[in-house]
C-alpha cells in the first residue's frame, strides 16, 4: 500500500508537518510512505532576499513531484501553506497539471487528505483545506479529515492549529514559530488515520 505526502514548504513549517504525517503513516503495517515536494515557482533571487532559499536547504533532498507520481498511490496527503485562504500558487500550479490524470480517472477511489499552515490563528486554515477538497472531489478521491477522536483538537491550554478538516500549524507573522508538539501529534494521527483507511479500502 503506497501513501504519498505531497507538499510545498517555503520556510520549513509544512515540511516539518509533512515529516510528522509520514511518521504516523509508517506506523501502519504495510504502508510504503514517500515524501515529495511540488516545484518552486519563485525565482532564486526572490527566495534569497526573503531568506527562504536558506530555509529550503533543510528539505532540498526531498524529490520534486511530477503529476504522474500520484497515479500509483493508494493515498495522497497534500500539505500547503495558506495564501489568502487558499492553497499556495505552487500547489495550485501542480494540481492544475493533473488534468491528464483526471481524464484517465487515475485518482478515482484513492484516499485524499490535506494539512496546512498560516501565519495567524485565524488565517484561513479551514478554507484552505476545504477549498482544496473541491479539487480532490473532482478527481473522485475519498476525503479523509482529522476526527475529533483525536482529542488534541479540543485543547485550550495553548495556541494550536488543527480542525476536523486536517492538521495545521500557526507560523507567526514573522515565521518564527515552528510546529508545536500538539500540532505534530495531530499530524502523526492524520497520517496514521489516512493510512489505516487506505489499507481497508485496498484490502491489504
């Protein structure tokens, strides 16, 4: 059973969440988990000015995804930062290139799930995930979120991301806040939950 975690990360927040998602998925017997990052669209000079080029060195070893890489997965968990309440341009560009897969019904019946990040507590995390679901539904995918049985969502003890739609993290306006242990735990649960459901669907 193949689980793919496909993400875009500029400063490393989504990458750290992707690692946790993968950790959780690997706990499921028979799960073969692969991390892939979507191509960058921002010019090197702009990445250099923003400090993102240095930050991206941490996950430079992760292979760059091609749309065709999705076809052999049983489950795909997508990670994108929030951009004005929607997926980022890099992820949108990647998903817009999956028309060939759509024409072939290549993703029909596969499990799809989404996680995200934003700079602020109410920065469009939920709309980013639910609007991403629209694309997955057009592909005929089976959507899986983050159920309330993962009780870490209900904590009031600290600032935390997470919703029934998927795991998330809050990066702070200057990007200084990395995912908390609570947020990483929800990501691990989501990865494990998705892999378990995919395993049942494929009968392995």
